[in-house]
């Protein structure tokens, strides 16, 4: 039975069944490229689409393939969600050609809009950002008028330039101007190893190392002065885990006290700045249930945790108290576009 509080689900993953699904939304030059180049798809083979962790058994269609809109709608009926934010993780970031990357990313966003948003009023989505900053700004400007797009998404790891560097600042200016959060989601663009010590061999390594990427991203955003230059920018960490954040904030603040002369624009403890700008999805919550009270006390961010199902992935973790703040109110603060209700 649906809960008494209609929750807002902040992280679900529609799965592209293949390149043919995107063909109707591609410009002719890129639609032709599928055949001319013999493209087979952009699935990330280090995280196989049909791996158990990526597709929970209960959501696997009996006839094979991927869960479709009807499966998602049945899940939303089950949870009673009033609103659900789609974060599509199809690997368009793996395309090195900048123009081709922008073309397939535009098609992916249009596919999400036509095949998902237009077919269920409960759905919202992230704008998937092309790799190049100028293309990313153009995509924000193109889709921001559609208020069903409530944030913009980048993968947290493996990028060519750290997230805080000034090359990216036009993207953050556009997001702040349109009052859209930046979502950094677990995953890699595979320009560099996802770990700080080289390439991993196994999915297990990659998943465990994602916390390194989130720490590096936050350190870059803070030390480069992004939050000083863009004081209204909100950042959502999706599938980042949670337990690593308190000790990281402590260490970042301690180090800043000794070398603060390097970044004179940072006039307060880094922990205070980041706690003001950050939200986190609570799935997967990477702590055992018996340590949940201690981790939450150390985190000291009860108004910044977002409920997320991670549909259709298979992530088990500690269960947070299902109160209105966690299930709904925090999301309304993180995503202003949801405050007017769910109607487009």
C-alpha cells in the first residue's frame, strides 16, 4: 500500500534499449552515422547493463530486454510517489568527437522527453549534459524552458578537466541563472582512470572507488571558488554514498586552516560552504543499520538527504526514517521547479 506521505523519488534510471530507439530523434548526419560507422551502442561494458546490480531481479522483464515505461509506472504506483526524477545513464559521454557527442546527447534528452515525460505527468528528468562546456550551455538553454527538466547531470569521474576549473564556469552560470541544480552522478566518462592510482580490473573496484571521485569533485568546486562566484548554485550528489562525507569535510576544513592563504576567496570553513550547497541521495546508504544514528549525527545534514529508489538497480542499505522531510520536503528545497506541483 502506498505510504501516507506521497514521496518524491530523486533518482530513477530509464534504460535505452539500443541506438535504434534514438534514431528518430537524431539529426540526419548522426542517424546516418549509425550505419556508416557501424555503431552498436554506448553501453558501458565495465558496468554491464544486465548485471545483477544494474538490474534487480524483480524488475527484469520475463521476455528479456529492459524495464519499460509500464514497469516504471507500476513501480510508482507501488511506492505512491507523487513525482520521480529520471537520471538516464546511457553512455553518450563515451563519445570523444565533440559534435557527435552533442548530437547524440540532444537525441537522448529528446527521447527522454518524448518517450517518458510526455507519457506520465509524474515524471521529471535531468538534462544530460554534453561533454564540451559550450555544447552543455546550449543544451541547458534549449531545454530549460521545459520545467519538467529539473536539474542537469554530469558523471562524476574520469573527466578531462576537474569540475571546478574555469572552463566549466559558463555551465554553472547557466544553471544558476535558470535555478537548476547540478547533479553529479556516480559513473565515469573514461577519459582518465576512475581511481587515483590507475585503472581497476573489476566492477567491485570501480563502485568502491566512486567515493574518491566525489571527494575530488567537491574539493575542486570549493578550492577553485565556484561557490563564491555562483553563490546560488546547488549540487546534488547522486549514488555517492554518505558515510565518507563527514570525515572528508573535517579533513578539508583542517587542511584549509593551514593553507588558506592559497585560496583567499574561501573565507569560511569548507564544511560550512559545502553543507550549504549540497544535497545527497540516500540510496545507496553505505552504512549498516546499527550505525545509522551515528552516521547521521556526524553528517549533520538532515535537511539535505533525498529519498531515491535507484530503480531499477539493486542497492540495499540502511533504511532512514520515512518522515516527510526525508521523503518529500528536502526534494522541494533542492528542486524549486517541483514547488508548483507536478503539472508541467
